[in-house]
């Protein structure tokens, strides 16, 4: 049996078995018969193994290039390296679907295994919900989008079409699995909520059971989003990491509600409040993962992730309708039973702050959905008229002039930043407040507790930081412009754009979060140290193990605050510069100068692409060149009569004669610009001619215009030789050769020397000085930092990709992207000073690690916690959740 | 048969075997024959 047939058998068997499992689980749950529930559990475990088997078959077909399978032929080819062959698995729609089925089967198998000792109705409904969710994707895979489909008429093409070059990036290989797993894993908390409602086991234990699953999903989704951001930052070349693209928005939606859910779970677990919120959020988060997939896979919204038209749209539409009806029905049916175990007594209790944060996050969901769908919906004239009327009404209320809408509304990143920014900042502010206030707090408790002190310290810190930022900017402005310091500060404050204000607020609140969370850690560690004499590390470890929710939560909050510092940096202090540069021209960015040196071609046989590299030298503006660098040039040029530092990055070299200077210029230009790309194919000493051919003809196949660039470079060398000392002949159509002829021996020898010089020279480029024929200015390698962003042209794709080059720094990243421009040898440079990027990535890593540590099994908590134990003093301890039978961590 | 084929064949065969074992236990459990592993009987 071949791979395709075997795969078909396996996915069909999965489909049938999933239906059987769902049936068994439902029958068992309705009858309360443990036998059927137990059988469904075994069935689930069988599905996990079947999913693994069919995935192995698909992976094998991809790795062994079985192009008789359509999916393999469309998304891979025989030149792809192993990593990208594996990426192919989830690189297309059918494969992503197979990945979904595999992951959900495995998660379902693990779920069944963890519930193996409890064949109750509750477990029955849990397995039934999971199996039904899996059934939907099985049906899609078997009937609508089958990854094992073969070509009907032939055995398939000789080679595949290859993988989208944008996906040929190690980060892109890593991005989809956690992203999808995050989506998929939210099925389980949803299944727990449905099971609790269907079985009537509404004692809050489902929240305990689902907590770790929702943490797992959150960590995965966060990792997926962060890797996606990193990929976008490094690969897409537009300079950002989040573009409010519909697919990014779609992935953000379940993250927002999933984040809310983690917090409401924690409140219900400890107080029995927010029960309705929890079932609602579990449903909404799962629903949004389906909605996000629908948005991505349908052609509803034009997006960066432009997948081709999908047959799945109607399936997803109906599935969403079914989900809403089923979940809404169950929630209404159980509405009275979901009555919370009390009410929120104070606005300054943690549960009240959590509710406020949840409302804000839901508002963000609404805003993002609105902004994502509005462009599509407003294509309809009726919708447009309604929106127009609403805007007119708002304008008349605020007294602004209303400009009638004429076509579909287009909302860009700026709209999203403006709309979501304040919500994010408000949530950040609550993040700082939340941990300070205890759960189940009555108004009187607040005044007596230590909360105010912590809060005051945090707020004080935030105000100091904000003031310091304003004063620092004011001082900078004052020294630059000479105006009085106070006036400069006031001018800075008045000139702040909305993004600047957001940035300032975000920094302030992020600092407060950092302050509150760190303070609690530090205080608790100190208390333990003085009480028990433990070392800092031991004390921190014990705190984390004993109360992971609190101290792990602090770590996640610290990570989130650091990420916000990154966002704030981008909002407030990003410097961007676009310039068209000819060789040896310079532009400036902040305090740095960027000198364009030239381009080079490179051929990567393994990747199947030609790269056009643009070289830039980056150096501090205005600082003279180091004496050491000048000395290195002096040592490399013993024939020069004098070598001294010039205008950076140049070193001025004087020669004894005009011909020596010109000879050096020709040799250097030939070595630096011609020799790397052109080989000597013939040298005719008698006629003083050299024939040059491209070193890598493959580059010309992908990038025919690169020959023109080479000819322009050769022309530059000929001109540097001086009047009439050299001529250039370029081959005609289909003849990629150039001939350079010299009129005298010294020019000819200088040209040849370019190929003999090798790569060791410390000189990157050279230029003549207009009216001084004996002087040459050279750019030495040590004069700055050499950076080389590039553009890649793939054999199998028409769209080139940009590979940016980034010089990471603690406070800011220097980001360069360059594409060829129209003029001779010119490039379009996009340069950016990206502040606080390191904080963004560091924060993400901290949040992810802390989140992952919270998933890991922890030692059982002691059943009683002494009130005076260090580190728990600020929290009044409630009794365990009703019916959970103790407060142990699961 | 290449090394890749062999490795994948072994892994897939293992997965299918475990799946079949679980299916058999499913059928057993449905008729009350298999009381599950590691649980209180």
C-alpha cells in the first residue's frame, strides 16, 4: 500500500472511531454508566495513536518527496532542507488541518488518561465535547480538505512547487505549532465548562481541573504570538513586529479572553465568585479560536497571511452557529445553578479589579473585531450609511465637522494603536493594583491592610519615573536648542503626540507593575531570610513552590510589564529614516551615521536563492576616527607618502604620484566591487585586455538585472582609472561577458592586481578626491560596524523577501532593510532606531518561562497555611472553593 | 527500502498497534470486561 492510501485509511478510521467515541461518551454520560464512559476514554486514547500514525505517514510522504500526493507537491520540493520539509507539514491549509487533528487527538488522549479513574457523567460529557470538537475537524479533513488527496490523472509532477519563501525562516518553522496548539488546547477548558454544565457538577471543581489546561493553552498561544512578532520583525522588512493584520488580530482575540479566563479561574477557585464569567469566558475563548481560524482560512478578509480560497468557509460558519446555540442553551439552562457563592463587597478587592480587567479585555476584543471586520462590512452601502450616521451623530455631539464617508472604511495600524492602546494601558494599571488588594475584601479591610503602603510606594515610583523621563527629555531639548530648562520641559510635554502620551503612561504603569511585583518578592524573601535564615535563592524557591499562583503570577506580570516597556518604546521614541543612497553616500539616524558602501551578489545553492547584499558602515556621527584604525591603513599601504584620519569614516591617503594614486584606486575598486562577483576568464597581455564573466551564473537566472549592476560597477572602475586609460565593452544579448581594455601597462597591472589582492585588506572602499589627483580617500574596516541587509530572490518564487539586519542593543536596536533602487548602484534604505526591543523579548521570555513553570506539577500544598507565615501576610486567606475538598494545587 | 522508510514504518506500526490495543480495550470496557488500568477495582 502506498502512503496516500495508507493515510486515507487512517484518517477515515479516525473519523469513524471519533464518532463512536462521541456516541459512547454521550450514552455513558446520559445513563450515568461508567462502562461506556470508560470505553470512550480508551477510544480517545486510540484516537491519539491513530492521529500520530497518520501524521507519521504524511511526514514520511513529505520527507521522501512523494509528489503523487497533491499537498506534498504544492507545498514542498526536492531541494528543501529537512527543517523546511517538516515545516511543510503545517505550511498549507490541509496540513494545518492535519496538525489540528493530530494535536486535538493527542490532547484528548492525555485528557482521557488523566480522567481514567473517574468514569462519571462529568467525564462522559467532557470526552463527548472533546470528541465532537474533533469530529468536526475529522469531517473537514476527510471530506473537504484531505491532505492525502492524490492527482487523479497522473502520478504527480516530477518536482513540487516549493514552500512559500516567507515561511523559509527558522522562526517560521517554530511559529505555527505553538500558535495552533494554543488555539487547540482551549478546546479542553471549554469541554470542562460544558461537562460541568451538562452533568450539573457545578461545585467549581471544573475550574480546578481546567486551570492547568488553560495555562498550557495560554503559554502556547503567547509563545506563538511572540515568535510571530519576532518573525515579523526580522523577516518582513517593514520595521515593526505587530501590524494589526487580520490574522494577527484573529490570534490576539482568544489570547485576550484566555488571559481574562486565567484570572477569573483564580478568583472562582479561591472565593466561589465569578462562576458565570468562567463558563462564559471558557466558551468565548474556544469560540474565538474557531472564529480566528475561520477568519484566516476564509477569504473574508484580505490579509498578509493570504491563503488561497478555501472550501472550508461554509463548514466553519455552520460550526460557529452550532457552538453559539449549544453553549448559550446550556448556560441559560444552568443560569440559576451558576449563582456565585457571594457578592463582591468592595471596589478595592481583587475580584472587583479582576472583573474590571475582564471588562476591559472584552472591550479590546470588541474593538479588534470591529476594526478587523469593518473594512469588509462597510463595503455594503447599507452598513456604510449606518456607520456614517453614527459618526455624524458623534460629530454633532462633540461639535466637530463631519466629513461624509464615500467608500469602504479602511482602518490601519494607527487606528488600532489609538483604540487598543488606552485599553492596554488601563489593564496594565489594574495589573499593578490587583496583587496589592486581597480577595474577599470588605471596605474596612482596605484601610487597615498593608495595601495602601505598597500602593503608595508603587505610585511614588511610577511618578518619579514619569517625571524623570520628562525631565530627561527636557534636558536633552534644552541643551540641543539652548532654551531654558523649564521651557524645554513644557515644550516637550505640549509637543507629545497621542502615541507619545500612551508611551509615557505605559512606561509609568509598567514601572508600577514592576515595582509592586518585585517589592512583594523582595519583602517575602527578606521575611523568610530573617525568620528561617534561608539563602535568597532557597527562600525564592520555597516561595514559588509554596504559593506558585502568587509568586509565579508576579513573575508573569513582571514579564508583561517589560513587554509593555517595549511597546511603549515603539509608541514614543521610534526613529525611522528612509533614504535612497548611491555608493559611498551617507545618511544619519539619531546620533549615528550610515554610509552605503555598495552591493554584492551571493548564490545560496542550499536555499535555492540569489541574495543581493547591501553593505553599510555604521559609526557615531562626528567622532574622529581612532588612531589605531588609521595605523592599520598605514601598515597596509607602505607605498603611501602619508596617511591621516579624514572626515569619518574616511582616511586620507596621499601618494607620491598621480599614477600611483590612480593605480591604487583601480586595484581597490576592482578588488572590492568586481572580484567578488566577476571571474577572470581570459587575460590578453598583448592587447592589455581582460575578459570578465559572472562567478555565479545561477544568480543571473534568478536575477537577470544583476548583470546591469555588475556592468555599472565595472564602469565605475574604468572611470576611476582616469581619462582614456581604460575602456569597457559589455557583451550583447545572451552574452554575459565584459571586456576591460587598458591603454597602458600600469593601468592594466593595477586592474589585474584587484584579483590577486585577496580578501585580507582592511580597506572596504576607496574614492578619488576631486581636485587632488594624488589623494585617495579610503574607508577602513575598523571605522565602524559593517551591516548587510539583503534581498533574496528564490528560484521558485516570484516574490523576493527582505532579510533585515539588526544590531541589537540594551536600550535600542538599530534596524536596517535595503532594497535595490532605480539609479545606478543605488539602494532604498529603511533605517530605524527601535527603542526597548530587548525589554520586549526579555519580558516575553520571563512571562513564558514563569507560565510554563506554573503548569508543571507542584508539590502538594500544606492543607493549612499559618497566618503569620512570611510572604502570605498581605492576603487574607479564604476557605477553599466550595466543594473542591481542600486547597491543594493541581 | 531506505533508512527513513524503515524508521517511519516502525514508528507508524507502533502507533497503529497501540491504537488497536486501545480499541480492543474500548470494546472490552463497553461490555464491562475491562475495568481500566491503575484504578480501584
